[in-house]
């Protein structure tokens, strides 16, 4: 009897090549026969990456996107003869793609694959929008050891010379902060850039970070820090906006030995309307007229970007 059933299953398979194999996730119909389900061959979300990686037999996925995204495009490619619907709408005639709006922090998208004579299989994607635009390695806790120094990941020195390193001497968040190894006398002389961060140009944005000057009983104004925002029209940060940047004037710590928050706020009207991404620049210099020298060091930690609703 068992052998007969197997043989029958093989025949059904030959006539129903659209079917997936009988995975553990499928519902069993009444009776003892094999279960055949319609299924997808590929499933993609743009932007974002499925977690876990797509497999026909895995039905539930999660995708993380930046807070600035208001929609994602789902593409679900089935076998021949299988129809696909996204949130109940048949997308078989639309290259199996659909744009789905995102609302709130979590959006659940349901994708159904159905074919004649087969059980319908339902996939589910939960899209999670970050509450804040994340600054990668915002606290300089991740770094790569080069020689005997730690070079923070996700940050790139953009000036012709100068080195930006992670140090364990002082920290506001975690155990490390970031410093330029040797300052110059001009605020444009040392600059380090974050990786690309997606932004919504229609909402105000604020960049903040902590700065710190060690206690040496000298003038706390001997070193300064600055923030600059570079705007780009693309998510790879290759094409600058026409208004390419905004610069916060140099600030100096009011006290030694105290972490101070420096913020740079741009209201929506100041942000280029075609900005899709920004890079945050941290800058530092010594101020010779206030007793600073190129031996002075100013520490950075806890860089954030927020765009309140
Ligand atoms: Ca830190």
C-alpha cells in the first residue's frame, strides 16, 4: 500500500510541476494522500533584505528599512501556471510586483501563491521601520585594528591628511570614543564622514554628538568642533544636491572634563527637497588664539540623527 501511494505521488508530481514538495509548513488535507502546494520561486523586497534568506518552504520573513521609507515594492515570482496575490490583490499581470505602503513601525504583507489543483500557500513579510535613522557605528565601538591603532568602521576621513581613530581613554557611550590624531588650526583641516544615512527631506532633522576636552586646567576654548551635513540625491551618496551641504559654525567646550552635547538642527525648509541621503561630517581644530596647539585632542562620541514625525 505504501509503495502504491508513493507511485501515485510520483505521477501527480509529473503532471503538476508547478507544485512544491511537501514541506513541514503545509497544512494537511483530509486523507492520507501526499500534499502538493503552489509556491514561489523567488521573493524580494525593495528596499530591504529578507531575513531569513528566501526559501520556497519558509513562510515567514522580516525586513528592516529606514524610517524614511513610506512604501516597499514586493516581487514574488512563482512557477508557471501559478497566480500570485499581494494583500489579496492579484499581481500576476504586473510582473508579480506590487508597491505596498508602510504605516507605523510594523507592516505585515501577505503573499499568496495559488494554482489549480494545488493547495494555496501563504507567505508573510513583516516590514519593520526603524524609529530613528541609524548612524552606523554611532559610538565608535566597532573598529579595525591597523598596526596598533583602531580605525572606526563606517567612518571615512575626507580631508587630504589626518587620521581618525578609536580610543579607550574617554567615552560617553560604551568604552570608546573617536579622535583625530593631530589637529590643525582650521576647522576644515580635519573632517571624518559617516556612511550614508537615508533621510526624509520633508521632515526637520537634528544631528547631535558629544564632545569632550580632557581636564588640564587650561582654557576649555583651546579646541573646537564642528558638524557639517552633506546632502545627496541618491542612496549611494554619489550625486550631491545642488545645495550640497550645511555647516554648523565651530563650537568650543564650555568646561574641561565634561561631555557636552553639540546639536545641528535643520528645519525641513532648509533641507534640499531632492535629498535622499546625508553623510554627517565631524570636524575639529585647535584654536591658537585661545592657547590651543596641535597637541590638543577633542573627543567625539554618541553621534545621532533624528527626524521627529
Ligand atoms: Ca563610544
